[in-house]
């Protein structure tokens, strides 16, 4: 498990996020941005927010399914942990909320740390695989417009990158399944150390992916989740009446989602700088002005942040109150006693 973020990291990220937003606003026509926001469609914004809420809940259901078949737990505690992790991910960069999820799965439901890491990883892996395949499909059916947009050579590079991501995901799944099967045959006792932890994580990943019935269910829900996420962003296009040239809304919003996810590695999504920069960058290829792109980014921030707060704030606060802070929440999980009664922890 990686250590908790240093105390100076978050203030530095706030400064960086504010710097990015200021830079974007200085390059935009602020009165025009305010005009775009004033005429935005609240009904479309509400639809996008509801769709995002559904996709978040589906993601946490998939986290619960990823624990099957060897570590199945009651659904609601795991889903509540997922909501908590989602809020932490909105605040922390580099998917820091995933560390919170693994810690809470260990402390509240006695899921071993390697199994928790595997469940979080499987949930993300299947989602990334489905999204990459979705992007490849969009690029395939819009090949002519896509090549005209960025050029034939760059289009080929993008397609190769997506193909490599899919191959990598399948390779990780295959290796982990093989390791899990070998472990069952050998039935060797677990040892300590980083290498052993890595092997146990791969074994747990293989165990989760080796049950085809559960993987099929998880993949189906991942497809629905990706469609909901894309639908959320697509619903935001008429919110600020964007006009795309070429008219390829699925490709445009998919690019915003992809670059926004990459920016979350460095900048906390809740501060909005990464998604705003992604919107300005991607929509620039589709003839959208920076003013409209920033208005879209503002609507996107509301639609994506509101469900995270509404669904995650109470579970997150309950756990912080119980454990006395984020540092104590994610520390010492290896020392958690396996016989701890899960009922003593908050499940709401």
C-alpha cells in the first residue's frame, strides 16, 4: 500500500489548479462565458446529473461484484465504501481514493488487502477495456472524419495506442488467472514481503477474473456504466448549445473524458482545472470557442461533482469521524485483526 499523501501535496495541487483555471480564464472572453452560463439549459443539466448518479452507483455495484467469488460481502457496506472512495478520488489526485477503498474494505469487511487491491483493479481494468473498445468503435465508424480531424498518421497512432491498452488488459487478466490456478494446485502458504504481496494481488485478481459468470456480469455492467458516463457528457452538449464541426459528439465527449481522467493523475478533479483544460483542448479540434468550452466545463463540473457529494459526503464523514482522520483511516491496515467485528464500523 502506498503511504498517505504528504501534508504539503494538497495545497500544492490547489495552487496548480488555480493557476490552470486563471490561465484558461485569461485567454477567454469572460462576459461571453457568463452569457453562455446564463442561457444554459437547466433541464439538460439535471438529466446529466441524474445519469452521472446512476453511473456512480453502478461503479460501486461492480466493485462489490469484483470481490466475488472468494470474498463476497453484503452489498451495502461495499457500496457505501465505494461512495466514500469516490469522494476521496474527487479530492485526491492519482486515484488516492482507491487507497481509501482498500483500507476500508480491510477494516470494515475484513477483505484482505491483496483482495481489496485486486477488486479495485478489476473494476478499473474492465471499465478501461470497455471504454477503449468503445473509442475504437467510434473511431472505426467515423474513420473519415477522424482522419480529417487529426491526420491519417495520428489517427493510426491513436488506434495503435488503444489496441495496445486492450492487449495489455487481456494480458494482465490471462497472467493473473494462470497464477491463481497454479496457486490452487500447489496450495502453498503465503509469505511476507513486497514480492509476495504482488503475487497474492495477482492471484486474487486471477480468482476474480477466473469466474466467467461473474466476469460476464461485471463486463455487462461496465458497458452500461461507460454508456452512462458518455451519456452524461453528451447531455451537456445541448446544455450550452455546442455546435461541433465535424459533428461527432461521441468522439468529442470521449476525448474530454479520456483527457480529463489523465489530468486527474496530477490535479484533483473536484477543483475543475483538469476537466476544464481537457474541454478547451479537445473541443478546439471541433471548432468550439474557448468561451463555450469553459461554459461546458462549468456545467460538467456541476453534473459530475454534485452526485459525488450527495452520495459520498455522509459515508465519508461517518468514516472520518469514526477513525479520527484520513491518515488514521488508511494507516495500519496490515495490523487490523481479522476477527474484528464488522458491525462496529459505520456502514452508511
